[in-house]
């Protein structure tokens, strides 16, 4: 792939997903310059030495410095969490800096604010810039697969997503996110309206490809039900379910039952904390590893996206399944591909975009680089291999 003259800035570039984003950007070689920005300058510098990138220190809570840094780049990629705290201010900073932007935001509250705040989209359009939000693995790759299925329909009516993964990334921030999406109420889209139902409800067993095989999944507070109906008004139902190894499913049910996912402050001696914060820190610790043995589990990330609709006057359901090794690469790859598309002006629409508005073919073509297991697509009585669809995508446009 030819190198462009553009510069890409990776916020939170020394974190797990950020570092993987930098690695993939350097491997693919599309950008002339990569800037790694992180509060941990030493870690950013070490990463920069490995990949020939510039490292800078940044505190994203300081808008003037952040905007000035963004103006050095053509495209800004944001992997800085927690998104509930930082996503909206960083999006506004990108608009002020007049740069293209993409992130891996997977938290429903900030995404809802971004999509419902008219001034954000209007300001981005006025600046002539494109902001793609929620472009990781879920949301992100799930939305892309939904778009690919919807393109085979005359009208799409329902999307059902089921994912199964494990604790391959075990930092406190990741555990805090898991506790959040598996507790309280979750938003789904049903009968043409948004509804709230208990997280971890409506459990079902799904037959996934290579591992995990058959696994239990349940409703979680993921953003796809918020996002997809905005793109396809014909949709009547969108539900996202997620499952883990059964020992972890049971752990999450138990801690929720006993109130340990609460965000209500309490005092621990002289320190104020919350049950959820303490539990996230504990589950990320070596003590929890010795107790639960998470590191001994086989890494995998399996997903199923079922798209239903009308084609040539008939009801059709497409079921896409694939399995990946799991971990940061599957989150970073969609972000990197979007960065290249933004730099090349391959995304013409301006304003705030959801992942399902993008051309799915560049993302499908890249899946084999993650070690994706080629699995099956089922449409009515007709069955074909996902590999054939990927091959078709490859022939549609040169790699």
C-alpha cells in the first residue's frame, strides 16, 4: 500500500488498544507520520522508538493543548477511556481543530449524547470534517456486518447480534466496563421503539464457530440498538447479546445480585470509592488471577450477526458468523482502516457517522489479517461460505 503524505494522531496511544493501533498503522504503512499521544510519555516514547513514531505527552482534559496537538494531524484516532468521561469533549476538540476523527467508543451514554446533540453534527458539517464514532469491534465490526447483510435486502427489519468472548484483556478499566454493561438496565430496540430491559436477561444458547462452540449469551448495554435504527428507519428490532465462559457469566450474575456493581459512593477508611470501582480493581489484580485463573482460558472472540428483511417480496434472514483470536487487534483494525479511508477522502459524507454508514468491503477484506476463521453465511435454504463472500469482496476492489 502506498504511503500517503498525511499524519495520524493516536490519542491514548500507549494503552493496550492504542498501542495495537500504532502497531497496525506502522505495519500497513499508509501514513507518512504517526504521532503517539499519551499521559504516560515514557511508555509513548518506548512505543515510538519501536515503530518510528513521534511521542508527545497530552492531558485530554486540557482543551487548548489538545486542539493545538490535533491541528498537527490530518486524522485523529481516539482510544482514550473511559469514554463516558472523555468522549464528548474530545469529539468537540476535533471539530474545533478541523480534523477528521474516529474512535472505538463502546459506551452507550456518550454515544447517545453525540448522536442526539444537533450542534455536534452541525458543527462537524460546517467544518467540512467527518467523525466516525463507535468503530471498534462491538460496536463497529458488528455494525459493518449488519450493513453488509442489509445491502442484500430491499428492506431490513431486524438485526440480532450475539457475541462471546473472555477476559483476555484484564485491566481495571476493562473490568469496569464489563461490570457496567452487565448490570442495571440495557437499551434495546423492539417493536419500532427503544426500550429498557434488565441487563443479563433473555439468555439463550447460540452455536458459535470454533471456540467456544455452544455458549450462553444475554442482553447487555451495548450501543448497537441505539445506533442502527438511526441509519435504517425500516428496522423494527435490534438486540445485542454477549456471553463469556460460564464461570464468568456466573460471576457477573452474582456480583450484580449482591450490589457489588453499584456506583454509589462509600468510604473505605479515609478514601471514598464505590463497590464497582473496588471490584474492578480487584478483578484486575494478581489475587483475582490466582483465584479465577482467567489467564489459563483459551482466547477467542466469536460473533453472530443475524439480519432479517425483505428481498424480492420474500422474508429473508442472513446469519453471519466468524471467530477471531480475541484481544486488542480486532478492536484496532476497524479504526485503522477508517483512518486510511478518511485520509484518502474515501468517505465523502461529512458530520457524525455511525460505522454502518461506511462501505463494508474494506473491512471484510482485512478480516483474514486477524486470523478470522472462515465460517458460514445462511440465507433461507441456501448456504455459502463466508470465505466466498470475502473472496468476492477481494475481487470487487484490489487489495
